[in-house]
C-alpha cells in the first residue's frame, strides 16, 4: 500500500489504483467513493447497514457532506488502513463500528439482517487490483440472504482476469427482482444496485446527480445508469 499526503487528507493506492481517498473534512473525493456515498444516502432504508471492505474510509467525507450521520458496521482484514482513518478523521470514528475479519466469515456470523450491504472489497494481484474471488462466488448469495425485506445490495465491481462483464453481472444480479448498473466515465469500476424494488434508471440517475451536485462532485456529470431487471424507464 502506498500512502500519499494530499491537499485534503491522504490517498491509499495499490499498483497505481486508488483504494481509498480520505478527506479530513466533509466534501467530494471526485471518485467512485462519491457515487457510493450518494447511493447510500439516497437508497438506504431504515435499519442496520454493513460495509464490506472499509479500507481507510473513503466514503466518510462525501457522506458527511451529504449530512449523513447514521452509524454502520464496517469489516476489513486491513487494520493498518483503519488506523489511518482514525488519525485523519477522528470526528467520524464513532459512526463506524469496525471489525477486523474476513468479510464472508463475519457476515455469515451475524444474527441480525441488514437494510443495506455494500461489497467494496478489493485485493492486489499481479501488479493490479481486482475483486477477491469470494465476491463472485460465496458472497453474492450470502449478501442476498442477509438483507431484510426491502433491503438494498450495492456492489463496487472490477472485472476479474479472463472473465467478462456479462458473466460477472449475471452472478451478481441472480435472484434480485430489480437491478441497476452504473457506468463511470473516469473509472473501470461498475456499480450494481440490487433489491426487491428500486427507482427506475431515469429516476435514480436524477437522484444521484442531484446529490453529487450538492457536494460539488465532478462525478455528477460522468455516470450513466441502465436497468438490468425491473422498471427500465
């Protein structure tokens, strides 16, 4: 992990890929983390929220800029990154119930279900950063089982070597009644939103752009949304 001091905080990267953009004050990161924060802010139903793959808390500054104050559970194997978060963002530490553990093991042990679960896991491999194998195997059905009725699943996806987006998205979307796919102009990531019922792609696009403009994120004009299942309007 390479740690770089920035104007607003620190940046964590692996093999040139930004893993976490950490701001010390509320505001945009102009990255994927802004879009994830906006999705949580706009879509999370009442109830328990879980973030699988917290790193150093790149979503916290845009969440704070969106006036989000709800606490949530976060799990990660990397304790050093969480120490960085505590140093850079002490004012938000109490909003995060942090657990150092394997994400799938931790989630499988939870007794209470979640209103929203986010898979933001990544691993370095061969000079690049990818999703761990569990994100396309055991984790998607486990996430679906651990959602409360009306719950929302979010996935921050990267394509695995030798795989295709069609096959990867089919694994993630299986079993959900409504799925929205978000393309990002500036990043290879694709974001998936899944649940029993969701706003249409058009409505969700308006909601996200409004939230991102509110925090002055450049991502507001650099995303497209399509419907995989559910209302395609």
